C-alpha cells in the first residue's frame, strides 16, 4: 500500500495557516486520499495543557523548559503520525519543529540547541511556508492576546524562519521547503498550496519516511 505524505504548513501568526490546513484536508479527502489534521501545539494532552497555560500567560516557565515541552508534545504524537503514514493516511500538520526553532531562537536561545530535541522526528515530505508582509499582517487586524502575538516578536521570528529555511535546504534539499505567498485571497492561497501538495502526495507513495535533521 502506498504510504501517506507528511505535509507541514508553517508561518507567522495570522498568516492563515489554520484556514488553509482545514481546506487542504477537505480537498485531499474529496480527491480520494485519506487525510487528517494534526495541530502543534496539540493542547489536548497533559503536556499540551502546560503549553497552553504558558501561552495564555497563566503560568511562567523557563525558556528552555518550554522549548523542550513543545518538542515533547511532538514526540508524544510521533507514533500515531508514523502509524497513519504507514497505513496510507496523509497527515497535514499545522506548525511543526520549525515553529519550535523559530520562536525559541527569536527569544535568544542558541539556534543549534533549538534544533536538537526534534532530531529524528518524521521528516515532512514538504513544508509550505506561508509568507506575509508586515503591512498585510497589520491590515488583518489586531493580534490575539497570547504570548508572542506582537509586532516585535513576529519580526524576530520571521528572521529565524529564514535561517530555518536555509537549514532545511542544506540538510534535506531545497525541494522540502516551499514558500507560498499568503497575500492573496483564501482561494488563491488554497490553489497555490494544492498545486504543490497534489504532486507530493502522488510522488512519495513508495519512498521511506525520512528523519528530521539526520
Ligand atoms: N510555538 C508553536 C512555539 O513557540 N513553539 C512550537 O514548537 C510551536 C509548535 O505557539 N505563537 C508558538 C507559536 C504560536 C503559539 O500556536 C501557538 P498556534 O498555532 O497559534 O496555536
Ligand atoms: Mg496563534
């Protein structure tokens, strides 16, 4: 049986990821692929609950401690992801290790340190990075009330995402990281994402799943 594809959407807050991941899952299922959504952080687990409290500023945590919790939250889900991929289900992921690196490195944690706890996770077949200019972001209205949802942090995170893109290209090849402009309408962005994903899903069926940063 051909395996499913691991497709990640990344981007700054308000880049439209949540809208696009749910449209992508629907479209894949409508096209006859089995697909499901996985969101990180997954706030439904006990570790996710600690992350949620931190993001809502209901708790304070050391920067390294919370970095490791975000990674642990991915590790507690990896077996289910790998099982689904093996059974032919495409897993569409809303944020992954790349957000983990970008947000923690933006706080000043060492870039190489930030990479290491996610080493060995299933490697996405494609990561679609939704790009948004600061001007468009500000036109989309006020940020939410969570930690990191402010212009200064988002600017620093954008710079770290550029480093992450380079690192993915260097370690895993440029084809694994695809920039998609999120400036257009929901339908335009959806069409651009579909143009990439359709090919990936068809192509990876008999390739083994790679390992992140290995
Ligand atoms: N975030 C997300 C991190 O800082 N590290 C991570 O590993 C992940 C997956 O959590 N501002 C941050 C980015 C977001 C915040 O995510 C909550 P969302 O997608 O807004 O629920
Ligand atoms: Mg958010």
